[in-house]
């Protein structure tokens, strides 16, 4: 399977490889957009998770200071953040699954020394046995 970072960073290399394999890929910009979308969803989930962690520490400080009412309010906010994280992670997983379903249909990268073309362009390196 293709490396998603390599696709994102080297689109021209991917297009050249697909052309040399006679693979009809069409426009792969949608593939790059899907990779970016998955990355964005994961980053957003991480950001909200950091907010939740900070709020959890704040709850402990509020309880330690005897501000139980403010701590309860913050607990409700933390629960909402947890729900948001779960939704973002579900969206990211769904997006990643559909992305991988597309990527798995692409051929693997080929080594630079492999000749371009069909099997008639292959080089015979050595032969074994007698030809019938």
C-alpha cells in the first residue's frame, strides 16, 4: 500500500509512477484533500483533548479551593468536550477508512531500475535450465 505522507509530499512522483504502470488514476487532488481532511480531524481531536485535560486539572484546583459549584459547572463542560472528542475521532476513523479503501486500489511504487512498459521491455538477467 502507498504511504500517505509520500503521496501528500510527492504528488508528481506518484503521477509519474502511475503513468509508467499504465494506471488510469484521473485527478488525484481528491486523494490529497482526503489525506488533509483526516489529518485535520485528528489534529482537532488532539486540540480538544488538550482542552479537556487542562479543564480536568482546573476542576481539581477548584475542588481544592472549596469552589464546588464552579467545579461542577466545569465537569459538565469536560463531559461535553469528551463527547466532542468522541465525535471527532469517529469522523476521523470513517474518513480514514474511506481514504484507505481508495488508496488500496493504487499500485505500489516501482523501483527506478524497473523498465517502463509491458513484459516485453523486461531485461533477462539470467536463465536456468534448457528451453523446450
